[in-house]
């Protein structure tokens, strides 16, 4: 059997790192990409094929895809769009330029990379594109407006692509984690400090009561948090099943919120979410 290949983004830690290690152990040829060259070097030392892919850099995306195809002889079985970051803060305190920046990584990069691999998958007659969304892709939580917006948009774009490709052998799949062990909270601090002037906000007291403590003081796990391996387990099914699901929920909060969104009126759901 020919070894199957997958390109994964955001592999420096968390979901991407665990996915790369897990699939490599299962015999996949894994291209574990990162934005930072130092992270790529570390992954290479661990035995993974790793090189740079920066969603905000068109040339970086082109070079990474070309490198994959060079190493496989021109094929690519799967793409897992995973890399992302957050900009915590109230929507009214969020500069529009901050939204533009986060969309470049969390959505536009996914779109550009997917468009580059689709011709390869069409030519070879098969392929799977998996996009890592979130419970925040269908239920919005406060202080996460920028991240919510990118994930809601990604879900719409992914659903549309899946429908448009339904008569082709290319599968388009959403992975929807909830709280998963990763560095996304600590990695969001520089973006918060760059963009959010919370001390001048009319919501300053609420920042002090909630978000500031969460970012700088609360280092414990979230309720119902699962390790990144829980995502990898769903990823394996999405990649290796002959009939993959169009979307995969991962954690208990994702299942619960999915059910509540279907069953409750909007204001009732808002009341519950406001307590979180």
C-alpha cells in the first residue's frame, strides 16, 4: 500500500503537534508545518518532516505546498488546516485592524492553502480537506468576538465547499473541538496587549473581574478540558473512514452546546452562555 500523506498546519504545540505525532506513528507521511523556523527544527529533531508555513504569507504557502509535492512525487492525500490564534477582548474595544489581522490567519490562510491543494486532489482523484473549527464556530462566548467571528465564517465557507464538491471524490470535513489542552490562551496574550486598551474601556471593571484573571492568573484547565489526543482520535476517523462525517464534535461542551443551540430560543441560550 502506498503511504498516505497529509499536510498539517500549526504543529508547534497542542492539537497540531499531537496530530502530527499520532499520524506519523500510524504510518502516514506527515508534513508538520509551523510558522516559526525554530519550532520546525525542533520537530525535525523529533523525526518529523517539518518546514515553515505562514498563513499570512502567500509565498510561504506556495513554497510549502511545492515542498510537499516534491517529497511525495506530486500527490497529497489530506490537508488539516489547524493553525490559529485568538485576540481576547470586548467587541467594542477591538480595533478593525485587529480583525483584519486575525482573519488573515484564521480564515484567509485556510482558504488560500485549500485552493492550492484542490487541483492536486482533483488530478489524483481523491483527497480530504479538514478544517479545525471550534465550539465557538457555532456558539459565541463573550470576550472572544474576534475568534468567534473567524470560526463562524470558517464554518460557512467549509459547509459551502463541501456542498460544491459533493459530486467529487474530495471530502470536506469540520473538526469542532471545545476546551482542549493547548497554548492558545497564553499565545493570545501578546495579541491582547497589542490591540486591546482595556484600561480605557467602559468595561474595565468586567475585564478585571474576568478576562484579566483568566489570561494572567488562572493557569488551570478549563471545565471538561480534554487532551489534544481526543482531537487526534476524531481526526483518525475523519481521515481513514470510508465514509467520514461532515463534522466531528470532540468535547462534552461541544455536544451540549450543539444540542442547546438546536433546542433553545436564542435569548434562552444567551442567558446560559452569559453565565459561562
